[in-house]
């Protein structure tokens, strides 16, 4: 093999250049991601620089073929190792770029007709009467505009969603246009009513939303994060009922975390609607409604939110390779999955079924809240285990589209720095609100009384005090 003037064969020279370039790229990406405290980054710079120089000197050795061979082997190992790190870095950058406030929500609309009608597709409703609610929200107006581009129809409006269904049943109209989550409320636990209808067309409408973030420096100021888990698959931006409602209070100065769980059927005053309803129904009016309602209930300020859905749980659990979740009961879920008392290995679908089940228990939603907390604990245990390193890329892929948050990237990276630098021993505590079973009329369904949980004011007061204690500066 031909040598250059300096006595080094081209192959070895190119390899030295590659070692130096890949070292610089690795360090540059670490600096760009900016998750390492300065002292840790300097240590990394020194360590990789020494390794790169040492490998290069071995490869450059003119007098010892043995050293050059050893240097070449070490250089290849070094390059492969850094390439793997660079892949992780690029995946992390891509993940962080996708985070942040989404300035829209998605309302999903159904065109519904009677099940025994000959109408099979939306074009069959051309020149027919179509009913809708008379409220003039941006979403409904946009939905009607979209429908007008497909067919010509006469619109009849009704002041209440129950009256809208009656109009279809009584054949005052041939079809109705209704938002999916409202339709779900009307037909929930009423298969006889639902069997009268069929959905012939559905579509989504994206509606602009306001940023409700109340930013603080989360590395030195206490803050609240509201976690909303909506009861739907697909796009997390969709509005739907919020089955999971948790307030996570974090104090980065005392390293304390309080998770306050609120039952989905809690009978609360909706902030923007100024009417009483189940907390779960707040989700159909958007995350801002849920946040505002919980702020009023617990007399606190919510700085950020995280929104997930059914698909999120499946993606995250499967990306982790499944988790072990503890159940204090033997039970079979409504989906047919069997759970034994003790630890149960679950994949994504089984984990979701575990977190959703409530009808198998005398405690109903109270037990479901406890099981949701157990699943979260199982996820954390798996996520911080050494085995997650080999699943890092798939985990980021799953998370990138699995949730929406208004917590900005800079705050997240600064919090990671805090964790790496201090390695604090976080003290995590849980508290669940409780109440009494009741039947009440709700804002979202005025026709008849629905099951609700009337808040136990003692537990609400206790939660307020616990949250205030955690958030003390």
C-alpha cells in the first residue's frame, strides 16, 4: 500500500480524520441538545478528546505495526460507538423539535342517520333536512361549511343535543351533524338508543386555541402540571371526554412531588360554561376547560398540561417492551383480559384495559384511579431501568406523537440538567379526592340525570392544603 510523504498510508490517515470529525460532531450535538450541566460536558470533552488523540497516535505509529493494528481496531470500535451515540442524539433532537404547544384542537363530527333508512352515504342527503345544534361555535360553523362543499341541504337547529336526537328519531330531519364526543355521551350505556342510528360520514375540524401556559423556571420554582387522558384513539389533539385527571405538583427545591387524582365523574362547575357537569365532560370543550375547572376546584394555578389518549398508552407500553403492573385483585376486564392478584406482565392493549377497567370493582372509579397510578408507577420503573437503553430510539418514536404538552423544550432540557447534576431523591406522594354517589342533571346531557360523584369537601380541602404545602417556596 502506497504511503504519503509523512509515511502514513492513506487508509490510516483517513481513519484518523474520521475519528476526529466524529468526535467533534458528537460533542457538538451534545452541546446543541444542551441537557448536560457544564461540568459534565467539560468532562465529556476531555474524555473524548483524550480517547481520540490516543487512538490517533496509535494509528499514526510509524515504527510499530502491532500498535497500528491495535489502534485501527480501537478506532473502529470508537467510531461505531460514537455513531450509535450520534443516532441517539439525532433522535433526541427530532423528539424535542416535535414538542411544544399545539395551537389547535381537533373536533370530530359525525353525520348520523336512522339505521333502517336507505341512506348509505353523505351524497344521499343531498337536498334533505339536516339537524344540528343551534350553538354557533367555531367548530360547528366550520363543520357545516365543510358539509356544504359536499352537498346542498337545509339546516334545522335545536337548542339541546337530546332534542337533536329526537328530531332524527321523529323524522323531522333525515340526518344530523353532531360532534363525536357529544354523541358518545348521549348514547353511553344505552345500546338500545344507539342501535337506532348509523354513522355514514365523519371528518375532523381543526380549531385555533389560545396558549394557557403560566410559565415559571421549573428548576427553581414550584409548579403544577395537569395530566389529561382522553377516551379516544388516534390524534391526541382531538377533543373528547377526559377519563384521567391528575394534578402533579412539583417542588424542585425540596424535591417533593404530589400526585392528586380526581375522579372522572366528579360533579364540578365548568369554568367557561358556568354550569355543573362531570369533570370528564370538560374535556369535550378543550384542555383549557379542564385546566380552568380544576384550577377553580383546587384553588391553585396550573402552569402546564400534558394530554394523552388511548393510543398513547399502547404506544408507550409497547415501546418499553411491556411492563409489570401490580393488581390487588383477581378480575377480568370488560375487554376479556384476565388479571391475577399480584404482578401482571402487560403489553400496550392489556395495559390500557387495566387502566380503564372500573365495572369489575365495587369501588368503581375509585379503584380505577388507583390502578392508573399503579400503571404509571410501572411505566416509571421500566423507563429508568438499564434495559431501556436498547429501546431508547423506539421509545422516543413512540413518545413523539403520543402526547401534547405546553411545556417548552428549554424547560425540559433545563430540568434534565437539574436531575443529572443533583441526582435528587424525589419524594413522591399520592392523594385521591373522594365523594358520594349521586344522580344529577349535567350541562352536557340535560335530558335525564346521570351518575355523578358529589365531591367530599373534606377531601377537597385536604387536597388544597397538600398542594399549597408542596408549592411553598
